[in-house]
C-alpha cells in the first residue's frame, strides 16, 4: 500500500517575511527538529536569541492548528520538519567615502514548522 500525503495528518504553520536573516534562525531550527513539540518549546524558551522567539511563535501556532483540527494526541506530536527559507531582501544604500556607496541587504526569511 502506498501512503499518500493526504492520508497522513500533518499540522503546519508558516511565518512569511520574518525580519531576520535565515542564517540566524537555522541553528535554532536544528535544535528542535525531531523533538516532541512541548520539549521543543522548552528548548526555545531558554534560548536568548531573537530568532528563538519567532520560531517559538510559529511552533505555538502549529500546535494551535493541530488543536483546532482535532488532533488525536497533542502530547505525542513531533516536530517533523522545520524549514527556514530565504525571503526577499530590502536593499538600502549606505554612503561611503569619495562619493561612493555600498549596498546593505536587509534579509527576510520564511519559517515553516510541520508537526505530525
């Protein structure tokens, strides 16, 4: 029997256009991937980074989605997938010496959490 994605109940939440570089959030995503959802929340709660707050909010949102869609066991939900993809960039110019300028790239990211 072939298992399709529609047979499997996965609960997902996405934070698009988060004002943080993906490079700063990915190490935190690696910390919680594969853990139980409540354990992942405990790990993120004690991280001092700003990205941990964003990831924590997305994880709470995924848990709320699971609760809203009547997940059978909220205690046994596992963080299956955490993806931090690059979003668009704001480009700003910074004046430099002798009339030149350099580009400042303010990076954004898309944070996606999947529970199963």
